[in-house]
C-alpha cells in the first residue's frame, strides 16, 4: 500500500475519528431536519465516511475531495459497498478538487450543502462560504472548529500539508462563532444554531468558560433559504447548550 494511502487509512479509520464521526451524525439526525430525497453537495469528503448518511436517506450525493490518496480510498470503499450489494452508492459521484475550483466542474445548485470538518482547514473562510452559498438552494449544514470569544475574528493558523486530514494548501483558521454567524447572515435569509451539541468533548456546552488548553472546540451552524419552525434551533448564538 502506498505511503500516502496508508497514512490516510490510519488517520480516517482510527477509533478516535470513527467515534467523532458517529457523534456528529447522530446529532445531525436528532435535529429533525428534512434530509431525505435531496440533492447533496458534500465538500471535503475525506475518504467517504460521512457519505452513506445521506445515501441511506435516499439522497443523491456529489462528494468533493482534493487529495488524490483520499479520493482513491473513497472510490475503493464505494466499489466494495457495491460488491456487497449496497446499490445506493450508484447515487454518489466523486469530484477531485478543492472548493475554490468547484466552478470548473459544477454548475447546478443543490438542496443541501454539507460542510462538516472543512471550513477550519481553509485560508479564506469568507471566500469558501460565499462559493458554497452560491450552490445552495435549501440548507447549508456547517460544522467547524472555532475559537472562543464574543468578537469577530478569523484567527489564521498553519497546518501540516502532509497530514491527510489537515489543510490541503497548508493554511487554516479558527474563526469565532460570531464571525461565522454574521458571515452566514450575509449569505442566507435565515441562520440558526442548534440548542444541542453532539455528545463529544470537543463540542462545548458553556461558551462563557474556555476549555482546557489544547482541546479543539467545535460548533454547528445552519443556513436556510426559508424559515425553519424547529424547537431545537435558535436564531442567535447561545452562551450555553445541551447534549443531544
């Protein structure tokens, strides 16, 4: 097995990563959003560990991923699913490329943009949000690492390009929640934050008390082109949240 592919397998198929993915997607399922029979654009798909969440709900999925080693594992995984009789993978297609190059291959809009675990790996998050918003005709689902604070800040950082789970271009960011929330408000008529957080330590419940030093902190946001009547969603940033 080539070194790059072997590294991707070790990272994305680790117990830590698998647990993190499960907690994020069980939380998304708990929100009661209409995620069935939709056209989905999944950005930063990695090796495809999130993709079947939407395929199992009758969706068609276009997944994007810039790293060739991750794309190879993604394709082999979907082939294996098909061999084992999981025909829903026929509703999934893979585009190798970063978000900034989507315009070269993708023209049509999507009902759902799924951006879990990507935004903090890009150098210019405002540009990426604007690009993705242009493809969205329904829901924009965003999960990302954030920094604490009531101010607006992007907080750029460097990330190791050699790590298949980190920035493809070597630069990332850790925006504050207000920065993300206010950028989304310029792109979508409605913006929400869940009352709940996934059952994982990287998703804080109290935003007034910073976490232990060195721990990543994450938050979830939803942009929508129509109002959502949902008791689990807030139209402002909460100081405290609850476990789902």
